[in-house]
C-alpha cells in the first residue's frame, strides 16, 4: 500500500454542512487537516476562505488547501482521504449537495494519474477560484502537468477572465 519514496500532494478541502454548532465548516476543515496529519506530513496550510456554493446548495462553503508529503500511492491516498471524509460525517447523497467535508487530490508530484476511480490532476480545478485561490497560498509555483502553467498563472488567468466577464 505504501512505497518508500515520499510524494507531494496538493489537496483541496471544502465544507458547507456543519455537523453541530461547534463543528462548523471551518472547524471541520481544521479537523480534516489534523486527521490528514496523522498519516501525512502537512507542509503548508492555506487560509480558510468563505465562498459561494457551486450547484444547487444554498450554503456558503469554507474552502482551503494543503500541501502534504506522504509515502501513500495515489489510490491509497484517495482511500485514506475518503476514510477521513466518512469519519467527519460525509454522506454521498447527491452530486453538488451539501457536505460536511470534501477532500480532493488536485495535484501530486508524480504528474498525471488516471484510473477508473481517480484522475490527477483533478478534472475541473483549473476553472475554479475556490480551488485555485487556496492552492495559490500553498503551491504557487507548482505546474499543471497538462498545460505546463503554474498555479499562480492559472489563478491570474481566472481572475482576469472574471473581471472581463
């Protein structure tokens, strides 16, 4: 399951469904980060952003990003992250629905990965400000293996398009 050489992973975290008055979306991201830190070395943590929902959900999201180091392979990392999501109350009722926590692997140091259950880089990350803005805080110079553009460049493009649109 785990190899000997460590990999870097850029992870995006989001939450828009509190589990209680104490476990707000922002606190759920903190809890997820702590749980990730039990099996991966957390190198950088972005500030938490409040962002509008994507899709039919009415609740605002807390979004963030992490840069972590781990010997887990991409499929093992995905399984680990899904275990954390489940521990923190994630239920997969419907696409775009409210969720207590969502953790996505956006990039990894091995470049591209494609399997039936996992695609890296994440399919839609280049066009999502709620992913790129936190990633900018933790991995500004990481290059997209498909386009060769840095996170900083992709973020600037998205901001420019938003101003023009």
